[in-house]
């Protein structure tokens, strides 16, 4: 028993920067920029499924406008992994998104003194090569590009906030299982949860299917986007999870789970109505409705293996 098509889902990504200069003798700090938006570079977007991509902050001097085809800063000055703090959370009300904020510190020994800084990025390695996830120009509170020139007695803090935006509208479609057609409703889950939408920001985007508790079947409808499915649930068992190899420039991963005979058998006489599953880019839920028997789900039994495939796509700055 298995689906003959891939079910699509998506997450939006936004990256913001803000700059502070700190007098190293008095400790007085002043904000010297507005929130700087970004352009997600094509090379960086490809690497979101391959590695930890939020480990470094990079600054440079070039003021050329960002473009997706760039691969690094154009006037590299310094890269830093030194963190003053990391804060993770999720919005409790609309607009929903999970966020992770890191404060990178460039001290007087980092090579930035008296440099005219105009550009910034996050990256996954130290150095001036092709290592950037994104690129942004430094701007003032009005969004106009501005130059920052730290003095020899000043420390530079760069606050970087990365956000994951869940889809706020349902995705719908059909799947065919053993010759029978089922309508599905795919929805984000627990969008106010920090662990679901914030904790894994910066990790490579993959399914968390290796833990059977992350794939759970229910005998009732899916919940709201702040919830998981309703009803009685059961974890998967005797599972065979998989993630396909990433295809360059696809900006998506294909993953799934085959639940064995002892898994996803919700209750005697009950049907599999809904399923929850986790990824490093958010938690999701899906509901099934039989076209031949409306209101009913999938008749998974202990004599069957049930397999599903999903496609998770990441897009830049999708803000509902």
C-alpha cells in the first residue's frame, strides 16, 4: 500500500541583520543601522539541504547591489563565529513564524577597524571564498544603504535573525492507494511552537523521520495550524524512512516513511484519518478522505505496509 504521487509542502525563509557599535572602554552600545534585508544566493539556497548554514557572519566593503547569482561578499573583510548570545522563539499570534537570533561579535582584533563596511552575509565556513548563504547591503532605518566604519576602540556586534514562515493556507490534492483515490488536506502544525519552528533553524533541511514518534497516525481530523491532529494517535513502528539525494537547483527535498505491519494501526475498527510528521523546517499534518466512501480515511491494517512521499520546498521571504 503506497501513494503514487508526491505531496508538496513549503516553508518561507527570511534573513535580517542589524548593526551595533560598542565603545570597548565604556561598554556603551549604539545601534547604527536599520534591519537589513537580504538576497538568498543561488549557491547558498542549494546548500540549505546539505550542511549547517548559519554558523558564521561575514562583513565586507563592497556596495554593489545583491544578486542571486553572486556566491560571496564582493569586498570581503572578516568572518566571525564568536557569539554573544543565541535566542530562539516563535510568534504566538499571526503573522506566524519561528525565529533564531544570533549576536556575532567582531572585536578590535578581527580586522574591521577603520574599514568602510557596506555588505554582510551569513555563511557556513570561514574565509573569503564561495561560502555565503545570502548577501545584504547595510541600510539605515529608512532602508537606504549606509556605510559603517568601526574605530579602533570600537567593537562591532551584528545581530542576525533567521525566520521560518509556515504556510498559512492549506494545500489540497489527491493520492491513489491500492487503486482507491483519497483527497488530502495538508496543513502546517503547531506554528507557535519554538521546538517545531525555531530550534532547527540553521540545520540542514531534512526530514526528522528517523524517530518513529515524529510520524504519528490518528483516527480523527487534523487540527488547526496551532495544533496536531485530533483523536487517538499511534506512533509508527517497523519503519523504513528515506530522504532522496538532493538535486541541485531544485530547492526541495523528497522524503517519506514506510510504516510496517505493526505501525499506524490506530485502533481496531478505526481508519487512518490523519498523519503528523516533522522536518527541520517545521511540523506538518495531513488528512485523508476517501472519494468512494466520503468521511472515511485509509484502512491500514497489520497485514500492510503504508508508504508516503512528501516534497518540502524552501522559498525566499514568503510572508503570508
